[in-house]
C-alpha cells in the first residue's frame, strides 16, 4: 500500500510539473496582455500585473485590423466548411452506396490525394490563382481547400454503415437524389459532419502557410498571418499588445475545445494527416 | 434496361463531379505541373522560360544549402518524433487510469495541439526574448547569464525542437491513451494474481500490445514533423545563418521569396518523394491497426 502511495504521489507531482510547463505560455500570454508596458520591459521576475490594464486591447483594436482579421478568419472558415460539405458529401455518397464504372480506381486516387502534403501543390496553385487575378481575395484562401479527400473518406466510411433499407424506401417512394441526400443522408451522418466540422475549423483557422502565400494586403490577413505581421512590425516594443492579439487569435479555438473536449480530441486524431 | 444503367452511371458521375473538379484543379494537376515546372528554367518576372532537363535537380543536388537543409530536417524530425512519442507514452501511462482527473490532464497536454501555432510561436518568442523574456529573467534571477536563444546558432535548432515537442507530445499521448484503453483489463488482473509489478505489466502487457499503435503513431508524427512550417517560420525564419532551415522553409523561400519557380519545383518534387514513402508506410499501418 505504501508503495502504491509513493508511486501515486510521484506521478501526480510529475504531471503537475510538466503540466505547468505546458500551460505556462498560455498563462504568460494572458497575464502579459493585461500588463502595462513599463511592467513588461523589466529584467526582474514579476509575473502578475501589479495593476491590470485593458490598454493593450485598446491598442490592438486601434493600431491593427484585428477585428478585420478575426472577421476574415470566420469568413474563410465558414465558407470553406460549407463548400467542403456541399462538394464532398455527394461524392462520398456515390462512393459508398452506388455502383459505377471505375469506382475503385477513382476511390484509390482519392486515398492517394489524402496523403499528398500541401507544399507540393502550392507553387502551381499560386500560379493558377495569380493567372485568374485571385491573389489577395477570399477565393484564393477558400477555393484550394474545397475538395477534401479526407472529407470524402470520412463521410464514406460513415455512410457505409447505414443500412441499405433507408435508401431503398426512399427510392420506392420516388424520392430524387437531392432529396435523399438532404432528408435521409445528412441527418444520419450528423456525427461524421460534426467531427469533420471541428477538423476543418481547426485546420483553416490555424493555417498560416497559405495566407502567407496568397495574401499581400493587411486587410485580407487571417488571424495567424495578422498576429505575425503585427508582432514583426511592432518588434519588441509593445509585447503587451502583441500578447493581447495572440490571445484573441488563440481564444476562439480554445473555447471551442473546452466546450467539446471529447469530440475535439476524437476529431483531431481521426486522421494523422493534418497537413 | 440498358438505358436505365446509362442514366444511373450518369447520375453517379454527376454526384462525384464537383469534388473531382476541385480535386483535379487544386491537387492532381498541380502535382503533375510541379514535375513539368521542375524541368524548366523559370523565374517569375524574367522573360526566358525554357526546358532545361534535369539541370534544376543537378543544381539542387550540388547545393550545400540543400544538403544542410536535409540534414537539419533529419535531425529536427528525429528529435521531435522520438521525444514526443516517449513523452506521450509516459503521459498516457500516468493518465489513462485516472478516472476523475484523467480528462483534465488530457485537456492540459492536448491544449497546444488545439492552439494556433503561429500565435503561440510569437508567445514563445516573447518568453525567449533576449532582454525581457521570462526565461532569461529567470536565469538571471538564479544567477546565470541569459542567452539570445533564437539568434544563437548553438541553441536555435534545439529551442525550435523543444517547442515542437511541446506542441506534439499531447497529440501522441491521446493516441496512446486510446491504445491503452483497448487493452482488456483482465490481462492486468491475471498478471496481478501472478504478482506482476507495474514495470512488468508495462514490459510484458502494455508495450507489446501497444506496438501496432506505436508504429502508427511514429509514422503520423514523422509526417507531421516533416511537414511542419509555422513555428520555425515565425520564430527563426530559418536562421541564424540557416541553422534551422528545414526543407519546407527552403521550398517556401525559393518559391515565394526569390520566385525561383523551376528550382523550387524540383525541391517540391524531392520533398514529395520523401513524404510519399512515409505516406505509403502510413497507409499500411493504418489498415493494420484499424481494419484487422
């Protein structure tokens, strides 16, 4: 029994130490965002603000387009997700429940696309978008991600488990395909849609690489690109405001995560292919 | 009857058409086009564009920058993958049986995975800041000298590796927890009857039964590490003196800062082949773990 206690105390202590280290950057970001600049530019160890201020947040909103960045992030995330569901669910349905020539070959192509890292296609995609004068637009941020091999794969796996009878019944009653998809399929695949929604939101809100390439003007930045631009422009002169901006960038997903812990973890680990 | 079948096939193709269209436009044809571009002398803003065969590849394989970058990528990947996995495994073992607090610990260690890495990299830049960063303040408080962590060739790569371990260990952990929860409790109960201790349990039950998960996690983490970009771009931008210039960053700089489209495409193709090997391995393990 005493051995058990020693182990338990030791392992809990270890978790506390490691957990504190893991959480420390988040903690420091929060407290620094409420510090006055003369409390930040010091060489001593003062962690908590002596007099918490909101000034950094005013600075961020007045000095940067942070509201616009956040809005851009929401627009990109929402339209990307809507496009992905609209385009990929019908394909997933066809691959799961219909027979047609070359089905196997085509599905193998999609599985292959699942593993291509995005950097490979980035140069031609950049050239293509420039050719159509779409650089610096929402379209450039959204369109390349609309087709999602992962979405097709995930939905297909889920649709495969739905018994045939549901579709039979609809067919006998003379339901057209669009109605079958909307009224029978979509309600039944809600868990898969939920899982993919989290995955998609996290990937596109956090994406830094693609906005860096296709966006040139400040007003079109998504939050990650915006915060990095702000930090680079500000240098080390206003860390408080930079931390406030970082907090505003990170907060939406953290809140989403804390509200849907289990689903969130399941969704992000349903694939290791997050690029 | 035949007419029906033709109509049926037509409907099927109609259903997959939108997805196929976008897939071909933004994934498949770009990959083909990358190969073509890699055989061309092509720099944005310059007029002469011509096929030069494998000259880009020759330049690439003769470039010390490329070999350095490959070496840095290998070192970075090995350290991030091995340590993240060991740490993830250790955490999962310490956490998975905790009924009441298990979820809190999982949230704690998974938090960096959910956070926007570009923003957190900025926070790390602040922590590691030469003058007013927390780390140097702490070191000075304890009587040591501070360092310019991100601008010193001796420390930059190590720091970047540590931060990516911070970002990835929780990811490995949740896979291991899933693996551990799949192991039937009876095995441990039977072992307990035989007087097996904690380390024997791990050595003879958990570890062998986790091995398919371990393989799978290793591949996933390797692909993640090989394709990482955000933290390094934000924290060091490949510097100082290219000491943290991993392959994705080399590709980015050649393509989108110097607009050396042809040359950068040859990097992309080499990169692609590298990741493809791993991807094939991943699919193999993927099917082994989940569809056995």
